[in-house]
């Protein structure tokens, strides 16, 4: 069994344990996110879905499936890019830190890393002291991955 099949099987099991239905279309869409090295828009996913599975699906259906995947911690929306990535922890059974996404400006690869509780608490305190209310804890940072940084030297 390869990594993709293993991740899909674990996602199926996690969905079943949580009482969710990972329908065939949702599963196919999730597999496309898992297989991608870069974030994908709903329209890119619709095109890949048609190419991979021979079935055209409207962008609105893709958005509904993406809502399901994001609401159930199988995927994340990168707001700054208006694109989606699979959750790096979608098949884990333990609690996770607040996600931080390192987005390479050059090759567009994304790495999901957790923010330490102390760092997140300091960020939340800073927001609160400014008189604001934090609505979304996810951070997106523009970076250069190691390969792209090395190529610019």
C-alpha cells in the first residue's frame, strides 16, 4: 500500500469514527489534494477531477465538498491564496497545535507546522490588548523553501 492509499484509508476510518460520510466524490477530491505538491483552487480541483475520474463537476459542488473537508479537519483553506491543501494531520488521532502555513513564494509548496501554545497565547493576548477579537487562528507566512532559497544564492 502506498502513502496515498494509506492516508485515504486512515481518513475513511477517522471519518467513520467521527460519524461522518466520506462519499466517493469527497474521497476523490481529498485524494487530489493529498497528491498535490502545491495548493489548488476549486477550479483547478474541478479540472483535475474531470481529468482523473472522467466526471465533470461544477465548481459550486467542489466548494461544498471543500467545505466538508475543511470543517472536518481533512483540508485547510489558504485565505491569502484562495486555495486549498490537505491537512498534514488529517489521519492523526492526537490533539494538534494551531496551524501555521509556510508558503514558498517561488514554487508554491506549502508546509504546515504547529504554533507552540506559548506563542499562540502571546499572539491572542496581543490581539485582545488591541481591542480586537481573534476570528481565525491560522497563520500564513510567505517564505522561500530550502530548495528555492538555495537556488537564489
